[in-house]
């Protein structure tokens, strides 16, 4: 168990109130103790205050300047101080390539997974639904759910396979990363870059949510094209943490996800011991309520890609390894238009979740904390009840409010885990919602 070092000259845990620096992809600099950041040199012969200089590289050293990601940290002990890693059980975590069960073109939907009764922290509570690509080849993504009722105390985690986009749906989650603290409430997202160490605390009790594991290029803001300079997610609304650290000794377990498996290494101190840092490879958070929607003010409505918050490009221009898309509160004013999402088939895989409220394309069954999957070229759209209501509604200006749904969209079809296909949360009657769509040809 970690024990705080009692040294009144500096705090054992400098995290009294999370603070943030704003701007997506900025070069940040922050210190928890004055004088901890060296001036003019990244790695001086002796770092200030008896700290160790250590760089974390999120891209190859030779990546172009505009895509290069790296951060210099000044820490109490370097990250290399740990015992050898040993394999541990993966629990319900799975990684690409996925081959447990055959891929299916059927429309699928799951009810929320209950909060467990036995003590379960964030790592133990991760349940993989499915994914695509290959973690070793750094392509594709995975979709997970998490359910937790216990804070991580004497163990921390990092993912060497992917960056993680995390959306709490129930309960606040506090991400204590080696670069600082990010408090995340339902409606906000946190992105933890590949390799960054962190633990998750639950200040308000049990938490449940969603995870997108991105094996490919880093998430970035989408290009705006004809939209111009403004709209969608604004760079200024993304927040990175200020430096905060733990100066603690005692048994600590470092959990690593590496090449699809979990590994554990024993440490005698907290690895969250960065006193100062500067760079552009850092975790960040974003409040989806700040998203600036763009839509039609005449007739028809644009493709759902107009709600893209972040995109991870693939090697094909304009086709994403994975997009993160939201469906937030917004006004609908279109004339002579079927306003819910239309019936469609898509070359992109669509995995959806609901943070709160109701989704406007479904009458019932799609619940906060639940999920749905419409795979490559699988037909989907509004259920029969929603169709009837929307096709006969008076087309007055209407506000879709008190809702937040999202989608992970990928160019690669999703293959599912055995858990996802055999789970009691899988709704076997999901297809019934479309069976009431009647033949109307010749009757109207």
C-alpha cells in the first residue's frame, strides 16, 4: 500500500484542485513547485530540485514538426525504476485482431451493464465489446464499456497499444495522470495518450462509461473545409492538466497493456511523480456541451459527419480509422424534411452509446449506458414508431434537448467478443423495432 511521504517542505500529493491549460495540441509548460522547470535546456546536467529529466515521445523522433508529439517531464524518480513485468489475467479486456466469434451483419443492441457488487476498479471493470484492425500493426480501434465501484489506490495503468478516449456515463471519474489531474463528469470526455500512466479515482461513488481504444494515428480536430474558421469543436475548449504529483513510497503495482495482454510490474513508489513538464503530448478533456453544431436552415439535413468532434485519419484521405461523433442538443428547423436520421447503409461501422436523455431516432430500448452496433453495409434507421411520428409531425422549429448520444465510426467492420454475443444485456428483440414499417406504396 502506498504511503505518503511526510515532508513538510513540499506536499506529498499536490492535487488540491484540478486546474487546466486550454487549447488543443498546444505546447504546454507547467510546474507544481516553483523552479522545477529548467530554463533553456530540456536535459541539463543536473535537473532543478534534484529531479530527473525524462522525455515521453508520442511519435517517432523524425515525425514532421506539425505532427511531432513529445513531452519533457521532471520527476522524482525515472519511470525505469520497477521490477520486471509478469503476465496477469486479462479479465474481459480483448484486443485486435478479434477472432473469438464470427462477424455478423445483424443489427445489435445492448442494455446497460449493471454496476458490480464486488469491489471493482477501472481496470478490472473494462469489458470489451469488439473492434477491428490490428493492435500490433497500429490500425483500427476497439470499443469497451467500463463499470467500477472502487478507486484505484496502489496501482496505476498505461496502454502501450493505443490512446484511450473515455466517456463517463454515470458518476464522476478523476484521472490522476503522471502529467496532472483531469476531473471528468458525464458529458465530458478524457483522452489519455498512448503510454501515459494514470489511475482512476471515483470521488462520487460508482461510475460507468465507454472507452474508444484508438490503435491508429492520434485523434485530432477535423478540417472545417467550406465551413470556414469556426464551428464544431473549438481548439480553445480542450483542456490539459497542470502539473500535480504524488511523492509516496510503498508497494505499487504498474499495470501495462502491451500487445493485447495485461502485464504487471512491482514498484516501491508512485509513478505519478512528475513535478513539472513541458510539451504537446499530454492528456486532455473536452466538455461536449461546448460543441458548436452546424446544420441546415432550409431543407434536408447534412450527413452525421457534421457532428465530428475528433478524427483519427487512416492512410486513405477523408476516410477515418475512427471518428468520434456526438449528437447533442440542437434546433431542427428544416422545411419538408424527415428530421430524424434517415434509413441508410454505410461503408463505415457505427458503434453508438447514450450518455443521458433519449435518442431521437429510437422510441424505446436505447438506454443511457447501453450501446448499439450497425456494421459495414448493415441497414438501419428509425424504428416504426419514430417513423410514424416524424413523417406526420407539424414541421415547426423544434429543440432536441437534454440528450447526448455519441458514435465511434470506423472504416473497418467491427468483430465482436464472445462476451458481447453471449451477454444477457444483448437485446434479442432489437430487430422487432423495424418490423412494423408497413408498405405505403399506392396508399398515400
